[in-house]
C-alpha cells in the first residue's frame, strides 16, 4: 500500500497488512504468552534475532508491534518500544543513558515521579547528581554542563506552568558536548511536536494521556533510533520486565485512529476556555502556550504545530476553603489526577506535589495552593465555560 504523510490516513493503515489476518478490518489481539515453532532450527534461528522474531510476549508480540510501528512513524523515529506505563518508559529511557556518578540537567517543573526517580532514587542508588533549572534560557544549560554530565532531560511544555524549552538549541548544545537527550513529549503528542526531528535522542510518552485518549489505558512508549531502541529492548525492557499486554496495545491502536480528530477538538475547546479565563477577574494568570499572553508564545509557534487541552490557572484567592469550594462546585470537570482523556478534569497540583517533594522544591516550581490544573475534554466548550463561571463566582 502506498504510504501517506497525512496523519488521519497513516494512523488507519500504516503497519497493517490485512492478508496476515484473513482480511479482518481490525487486527486481532494476539493474547498469547508464547509462540511455537515447527522444528529445532526454526526456534534456533529466531533466537539469533529476538528483537524481530516472536518467541515470547515479554519480547515481541504482533499486536504490540503494529502499534509500535505506527507510533515510530508518527514521531519521525526509526523504532518504538511500548511499556506498561509512562513511568516505566521514562525510567527505562533514563537508565539507558545514565552512568554511575554521572550528572543530569533537568527542569524544576518536570513530572513528579520522574523528578523523584532522578532526584531521590538515582541519587541514592547510583550517586547521580541532578541540577534543576527553569530551562527557558539556553545559557542555563550551557552554564551547568560538567565533565560528568551524561543526560539532559526535558519536558516541553513542562508540568504545571507549561514552560517551554528551545529544543533545537538544546539538541545542538548537547551534541557539542556528547550529552544524550530525552524529552517527555506527552503534552504535545507527536502530531503537534517532533522533537526527534529537532535532534533529541529519545522521546517518551505516557500513552495513558492523549495517545490513549479514553481513560482506559495505562501505558508508555520510548521512540528513537534503531540502535537505541534495540539496546533498550535487550536491556531495560527485557530485564525490568515492563512489557505491555497485547490488549492494552490493541486499545492504543483503536485510539490512534481518532487521535488527529480528538486533538483538533481538544485544541478548539482549550483555546476558547483559556480566552475566557484570562479575561476573568478572579483568575490571576493562565498557563497555556496557545494564547498570546503566554510569555513563550512565539517559541511555541516556532516548534509546535498546535496545542492540546491541558492548562493551569492561578486563582486570585488565598483562602483554602474557597479554593476547595471552587473545585468542588464544578460539575463537568471531574476531580482526578490524570489528563488527556475525553473527559474534563480539575486538579490542584499542591495536593500531590507537597507529598512528593520538599517544600523548597515545591516553592521552586512557582506554584501555590491557588494553582489549579484543568484538562479540557471533548464536551461543548460553552458548557465548560458556564461551569467554570459558576464555580469562580464563589471566590
């Protein structure tokens, strides 16, 4: 079949061959643990190349492989490896590049568990040193490079405040110093941002978010070069055992078919909601790269092709009871920790972040009790705006 560069067509057809499964319009779920062989020589030959042969589902599985092909094509990478969760993908990617007594440069505003993995777990287990920066200025990276710097870990837009990093410039700097780079690209998805094409070594995603999109999957993916993904397959993926189940992979395949359409609606809704919120007197600030008042709006336009549905606001209120009242009064926004699904969600990052990190680290992130995260779903945006307006009226 002729390959298409259009996302809608590619995600429906790429990596699938109907002849392999009796013409079924939806590829089957290969829900089996192992694969059998006709004779000694056949299985002996398969073990010579376990990356490309189905032997045991902890390694390669046909359902999983179809999804990995779609995701690597979508991101502009050479290969992809699916994991049981976004955090499994993140930790495996980091472990692939770090060295004992090494040094990592990362952001103050990264995903909490990733922060803990690097700043606590790796520090204790491997004596890894971490430098936290805002990431807004390339000179911050340049000035913090050391002889033992082995990794720059990015998240653009970052958690909570959605600050951006200049991906092109950071990639160039890293290559000059032989430093590896990883980016969490979950917010933008490979449709709206292509870090690998800007020189990043590995791209990670929580597939539980927009890629899954239906709040019924927990999964993650690492995308990169053939060499890096082969090494991760044979080491971190195989030895840690973080394989994804065929059923979850099949659900991701289902979700990818509607990803471009869903993202367009998330973007439309989020832009309308953000414009409403930035004009409301009870909202001090809106953190959303898609509005012109966002301080890095021009950088976002330069390196992203669109915007998804996650944003944050600072309420003009210090009364915790009133802040709780705002959250509790929302009807269409469910209270929950994740994002990127069909439903709208509200969450106060202070709830978990104060449990996951020290008060100093929390303050350094630039958030407060009045910082509220909103995941804008697929409802009609007029209903979402009315819901927010009603809740804001109690402040």
